[in-house]
C-alpha cells in the first residue's frame, strides 16, 4: 500500500469539496464569479485536473476511477447546460472540452504516479 493510498481519508473529502466549488463557481452569475486571468478554458482545465487528481489518489482501484471519471465528465456537461439559467453566463462546447480534458489529465497523471510508486515498492526502479 502506497503512502498516497493511506491518505484516502484526506484525498476524497478534498475532491468532493473541489466538486462543490466547481458547482458553485459554475452557476453563480457572471458578475459574481472570480476570474484568475488565465482564460475560461484554462480555468476549466485546471479545476477539473485538480479535482480528478484528488479523486484518482483517493479511490481504491481503476474501476472506481473510470466510473468517477465518467461521472465528473457528465457533471461538466450538466453544469455547462445549467449556465443557460445563470445571468451573465454563456455555456459553450470549449468549456466542456477543457473540463473533460482536465478529467482525463488528472486521472491519467494519477495512474502514472501510482504505477511508478508500485514499481519503486517492488524494487523495479
């Protein structure tokens, strides 16, 4: 068991808090949403990468990560559609594509890190 797996009780609450923040920041009126200055697509990519990374380190296995990845991608699509009802917000496909790319990037990075850690533990590196 890796050190990252022993910290599941920290990673998962962090990931769920990240989802909560994404939901709130996706649905508040445009005038109330903070901006980083990085541009909408980069903000989407960064937010979803961070949340997917936290989920990836907190989940027990690859099957769970796959299911959560699909769910997080669905949440991204749903939030883009719900922006139709938020003043000053405009849903777009670029936001969804950046968000779903962040999901893949986050879970992919976790898979690589976990593979490397397993190799190190097994004496392979």
